[in-house]
């Protein structure tokens, strides 16, 4: 079992080691490592420039220490570095020429479309708009149904491999009545200090297996921003993309499937 290290972002996680170039906010530097194994699930990692140095000397043991600097890294931060620095075959730059028509404003735009959202939770029905029952309403950010079910609108950020960008799903998540009222009544700054709130994903997203009731947590934000949702990792494709990244090619395919018109010029 790998030794553990405490990370201010990821908590207590397995330790690994990486070249210093992969730390911080760098992107597109390449990501190299031996294949993970049961005995070594988090092997050391290094960028493409360090790989040139390693290859020139044959092995790491023969590489002078002053040419490559390796530092301790938590496995969560190492996975983040992998997402940002792997070089996929298709890049976001390859999508820069795409023209697409927005279903909201009916205007044409250029470049990758990285935001798709839903104005209501899956369980909202149009007939509820005329409901005379108290405790039933829908706004841009909150929804309650019959005083029994409560939802908040937020964002799922899927990191895009090889970049510092994310693909953003605007979705709804359930909340307990207590947490729902806290978010609605507290000031923005006070609400942002609240701990994460348990939630079930309440939007059926297209091009995935059933996404309803995936377990997640809502993280309130400062400055009147919508909460960010954090999905619990399972083998579901959406949670895999959330934790391990999606590709620019996947973004391109979602644009093709979900936008009313896209000029791919191919």
C-alpha cells in the first residue's frame, strides 16, 4: 500500500512524486509515467521535456540530479496534473474554427461550446406552474414541489484533458429542506461558508446512461455564483469524466449532438 500524505485540497491521499514542471497551473506539457499496478498504483510522473532528458541518459538512475527536480505530490494533485498536461489527439485549438448556433439567443458563435444548462429539474412539470398548492415554485436558481422536494441549480465542471478549461453542465440537485432554506435566506458570503450539502443529481443528461440520483455534494460559492456540484466517483461515465477528465473530441461530439446547428467545415 502506498504511503499517504496530507493535502490541503484532497485531504489524506496516497503519495507520489512528479517533476516540478507538472506542479501548479501548467498545461499541455505532456505526462509520462510507468503503467500503474496493484503494487504501485501511483507511479512517478514527468513532463515531455524531462522525458527527453531521461531518454538521453537511459534511466533515471543515470540522470544527473541537477537536470531534473522531483517533488512529493499527493495522488489527487497528480491526477489533476495528468488531466491538464496529457496531450490528446484532438485539442481545443482544433475546435476554434467551429461555428455553432445557440438555442437560447439564436445567434451564431465561434469556437468550442463549453456550457450546456437546464432551466428546471427533471421532476418539474408544466402543470405545476398553475398549481395553487403552497410550497410549489420555480425560479432561475431554486425549485420546490408541494413543500416536499427541494432543488438548487448549480454547475458540474468536467475538466478537459490537456487544458486548464472545463466543460460545464448546468444541472439541478436535490437538497434537504433545511439546507434549501439556508441557501435561500443567507447572504452570499455567509452561504459560501457553509459546509458541502448532500445532493442527488436531478437532471437527466443526454448521451449518458441514466444520470438521475447520482450521489453528489453542493458547494456554495461566493459572489452570488451558483453552487458547484462534486460527484461521488463510481463507474458511471459521468462521474468518470468528472474525476478523470473528458476530451476535446468528446466536447466536439456533444456539440454535434446537442446544438441545433454546427458548421464543422469537414
